[in-house]
C-alpha cells in the first residue's frame, strides 16, 4: 500500500487530463482537483528569468519566483516576487539635433538631456533621436487567494511594487460563476491601484524648460477599474471567451522625464525643448476575444484585442499561438503577434517654435503611431531523470511606426522620426510541484 | 453495467435522493445501450460489423473514440480499444486453460488501433477487427451521471458503478465519504483500506475476480495488446484518485498494463494511488 501526495503533472498526465476535460465538457462533472482527507497540501514552485534587450536602448533582466499552495478544500494561495533590473537608454522624446556635432575629446555630443537617474544623453549623429540613459531596479510583490465555493470562485489579489521613483499598491477581486453544466463561465471583477510618482530631482512644471521645479512631493495616480467576461465551451474541442474591461486613471499621468523639442520654423533645427503635459484623466477600455481549439494533439490559440481611450489611442492586437506536440513531454509553440495603434490626439514628434503652446502635448513614442510585430517560439520539455518542467521562449520584436509627419519643418522632414527598433526577448522558466 | 451500482445522497429528502438515483439509472442504461459490445442494435455493433466499410458516428461516439485515440497515443500503444478480440481466445474462469500460441498469434493480427482509419467522424476498420469501449465506458458513465445529477441536485452525492466512483463534494458538516478498497485476496468480503474521500473520482484496476492460472502463476484478465498475453507481474489491485472517475480509471488501467512498473508509472504521473 502506498499513499502518494499529488505531485507534478507529467506530460502524459496533462494530455490525459485535457482529453478527459474535452470528453466530459458536455457532461460537466466536477473537474476540480480531487480531495481526500489524506491529501497533504500540494505546493508548486515556478521560477523564471526574463532577458529583454532593445538594440542600442533598454535592457531588462527580470528574475521571478512564484510559490503556490493548494489546500485540501480547493483553496489556493500564491505569492510572487519579481525583480526588474533595467539599464540602458530610452528616447527622451526630443527630435534629432539636425546638426553634426563634435564633443570635447573623449566626451559625448552636445545634445544632452536631463536624465531620470544617471547621466545625460547624447545624439551622436544628426538624424539620431536623443536618448536618456538610466538604470533602475524594481521590486514587485504579488499575492493572491482563491477558493471554489460550489459554482462560485472568488479570487482576491494584492500587489505592491517599488522602484526609485515609482511606487504602486493595488488590489482586485474577481468572482467567477459556472453555469449551464459548466459550459458557461461568467466573470466579474473590480480593482484599484494607488500609485505615486517621485520624479528624481523634483516635479518639473509642465510645458516648461525643465528647470522649473514645482514640488518635491509625491504625485499620486489612481486607477479604478472593472471587468466582465464570458467564456463558453462550444464543443468538445473549442472554447471561446469575450472579456471587456474599463478603467479610469486620474492624477499625475505625465512621464516626468520626457521632453518635446521645439524646432525652428524654417530650418527645422532644434532650438529648445519643453516638458510634456498630459491630461489628468484617462478612460481606457478594451475588448478581448479569444479562442482555444484542441486538435487531437495540438492546440491553436487565437485572440484579438481592441483597445480605445479618451486620449484618442485606438489599438488592435492580433495574437496566434500553436502548440505542437513533438513527442512525450516535448512541445514547441510558435507565436505571432501584430500590434498597431493610432496616436493620442496630443501626440507630436515636435513643436514649431513661435506656434501657440497646446494645452497638452507629448512625444512619448508609446503614445505615437506605434506598430510592433513579434515572431517567436517556445520549447517545453522535461529533463530525463529530473523532476519538474522546463520551457524556453525566444522572441524577436520589431517596433516601428510612421515617422514622417507633415507638421515638422526643414531638416526634420528628412528624418524618420520613428526609426525601427529591434528587440529580443528570452524567457527561461522552470516549474516544479511537490 | 453488469455490476452493482449505487448512488448515495447525503440529505433528508427522499425525493431528492430518488431524483439523483433516477438520473444515474437513466444515464447508465443509456450509455450501456449505446456502447455495450454485447448488443446488436448500437453504434459499436455497427462499427464492428462494417466489414471494412467506413462508418460515420455521432458527436458523443466521436468524443469517446478521440479519447481512446489519445490514450493509445500517450501510452505508446498499450491502451488499445481493439484488443478485445484477444478475449475470444482467453477464458478467465480461475482455471488453468491457456490458449495455444497459434491462436494468440492469429488473434493479434486483428488488434491495433494504428490500423484503424479514424478521421472526420468516420471510422473504418479492417475486417475482423473490433472495438470495445468497456475500458472507459463505465468510468465515463460515472462522470456523465455525476454531471447530470449535479445540475439538478444540490446535496452532496456519490455515484458508484461497480467500484468506479466519483464524489461531488464533502458530505454535510464537512464529513468525508468513507470508501473501502477491497482485499484482492478476498474480493467482496473485506475492505483492506478505508479512504476518506471529499471530492474526486476513484477507480480500481486489478485481477481479483477474473484470472487464469498458468504454471502456478496467476494471470489477470487484462491483456497486453502487444503480446496478446495477460499482463504479468502487475499488482493485484491499483486504485487511483484524480478529479474524475475517467482519468482515475484510465490511469489505473495504464498502470496495470505497465505490470511490475505500475508503481513507478503512477509516481511519475503525480497521481494519488493505493497499491494492494
């Protein structure tokens, strides 16, 4: 006689469980983890390391560890810690200088901007976008709890993160209800985030030349949001879901270190730069439609997300993943993603000197006419003779956009103000249950 | 189901209990009528008598065949719903009659899911082959019945079809369901072990009741589709607990088919199990 704790799911087991779920989907038995008194609680450990690099720009290294514990009554508690180490450079928001410069021997060029944390930035060639060098470390803690209560499953989660100039505290609650023999699941939830921005060197006055400091306090930012969703099992193989969310952000929504260049109306040369300014309110909404289709062995995931906000940003994201089983406990999952957004109403690559200042302006590329295309693949495997499951995911991301606006002048018309950026990302993950 | 079946409902209302019982009985009879290989008026009979002709099947049958195909694949061919042909040459009556090797070899020519054409809800088998959904039918019926009862009855219940069972949740006041595991040496007489089950499916595979004696060795009724012979050196009784009766039943059958490797297999799968 032997009594075994529920331990890691092997690949055979997970395929079998999936097959059982597919077959019984229309009968809807309790496909929740089995519980017998003798069960000791099961613990799962997930660890991952993300390495992300934008060519000539930011680099991120992010180790994450997550521990989950499943109790005999179906209750799950998990906690996660993640540390991001970010170094490199980010576009300052300014325009290319338009002039060749030679710095002092051994020094950098002359186009430099104040940095978030770290040194100044340079634009060594006339057509290059100026960048800000920075480095920061972010620590994030997350915890969540869920417990099935019959057809209802409440989930409560909390979040805290801190980096040099930013702190975030948040929480959310979600309730899922299974209906119609578990073929349909309806989910509703709400959450909040209370964040604070402490710009390094003080908060600059908006639309100023960065030298006017209006305060050394924190700048609060609040987010309140809600979501609703429905998922539906259509057949033994096919499940679709529609989720919508809406959130309201208020407070300090400005990027403290981003600037907007002012160019000469004739030559287009940069003659000055001012800090950006964004509205203190942003209403964001999105609708995510997804589909999971199980073939006999393989699985196809498709999703589309439409996003819009009252800043004028509209975006579409198309995502496709295909999980292909190579052999027992080895699979490969190619991934394609395309993202396209329209710029915010107040997005400008630069302003023309002498024109009246707009109420709001930003040249943050994330609010611009941004496109990204992602090609990647994940390989999942186990190592013979060792417990746990491994995965390695590698992705190539190309970020690009329309960089020839008609409102720029002179030399700026010759430049692509949204030059393509090549990005690579690698994630190694390990999962172990015991 | 050719075995004792019961439904336990923890409640004070007789009508509720009878409602659960009625649902389980109707579902059991429905599944038996549709998938029993002993009947001549169902889809299994139509498939087995098609003499090589393709047979289109309904959604539910397709689901079971897909499931069987997956089990065949993930078990490397050990789990095979076409192995029933072998039973014609074996008699498991507790006696010592072993078929001649030629008969086993001949029967093996008609065994192997890989010889079956199964696509787009149409199945085609070479003449002489047969499918038998007995290895999954009972567990499937348990989970199906439990799903149907759960939609109508909101009291805790347990469905037990011939020893393969599922519990919907803890009994009242968080008490567990007590489930005994038969002593494989004295089947039906004594429970060797008591499991306190709150929720999930339990299924047992073993050779307690049906076996044949060969050279002093006891050979159980579960046949290895690769050799045509009963699986050797398997534990007498393997009980598995997972979320569903079907998964437990499939895992215990796969474990039994591994013979002496049963325990190692179940440890690898991370399943909770009892080997007696």
